[in-house]
C-alpha cells in the first residue's frame, strides 16, 4: 500500500480515537464526584484563603490543561447564567507579587434542565372518579429516564401528600363534592435520590349525585285510562 495512503488512514484513525475519547469523557449526572445543580442555581464557593483569590477555569471534558478562565461574581460565585455542564478547575493565588498559583482541584458539574409537568383537569361526579392524567416533558431524556411522582391536595399555601399517589396518573379516592386543587410534583431520580422537583396545579370540580326524582302519577302523560265495560 502506498505510504501516503497509509499515513492518511493512520491520521483518520487517530482522529476518530481522539474524538471517541473526548466524547466519552463528557460529564453525565452519574459521573463520579459530580455536583448536581438545578437550572437557575448559582455555584457558590467558600471565601478564598486570607490574602488570596480564587482562580477558576472550565473545560467541557476532563483535562489537565483547562484554558477557559471563568469570571467570578463577588470573588467566589459562578452566576447561574454562566454555569454549564463540564469540569471547573479551582486554584488559589496570593495577592502578593510573585506568588505561585496552587494546584487545581477538579469540580465536575452537571446542570439539570427543568422538567415540565402538566395534567388535564378532569371534572367528575362524586360517584365516578375520573383519572387525572399527567404528562411530563423531560428535557434530559434519554440521559435520565427515571422520574419520581407525588400527588397532593392544596389548600391555600398548604400541600398535603396523597398517600400512595406516586404514579404519573392519579384517580381520586373518596373525593368530596366541590372544587379541589390537585398538585402533581415531579423530580429526577439519580442514584436513588430525587432532584429538581417541578409542580403543576389545577382545580378539579367534583359534582354531587343528583337527588332522586319525585314525580307523581298525575304528572305522567300518555298512561292508560280506566274504561267501563
């Protein structure tokens, strides 16, 4: 085989291997030592050592040479708008001229996108409860597919968990006549723990069973009349 072709194939193979390694190093919600954040949260570090400043760098994949320097808010905070999935590298450096920078500590971060729950409020007669059918938009699917559910009744600002109502859909048991506010709460399940719950509320109207009709025979027309033989 021509040496030029061999070299070309070798370069292509090397690029594929490097790309695979880069992709495989991308962070996931179950990466060892990962710090999970709900979208919209800041990452707040402790105050830096006295007489020193924090230096934070970022890389989408784990590396020993991060180059992107992160601007901190107030000297110890990464603002929610800037927080992203990847690896942050923390070091410190004294403010004294000529000071050395410390070794870097790697901080894996994964930011969970918000779930979007909903359910169609289905009104019903107290005798025949109808299922309240939940629908969930999961922006982390297929990375995270296991979700936790809990249904509540809500009065004012007080929510009361409904025992056993831990599925996507809920059929009210022993409902009372009137308007009941139901709440569906949904969160991610990662390593057995629940994260970043989102809720949705809807009012459901439960109507009473109508009373038994009271109609006298005189009110019924078309009945047979008595005749004389």
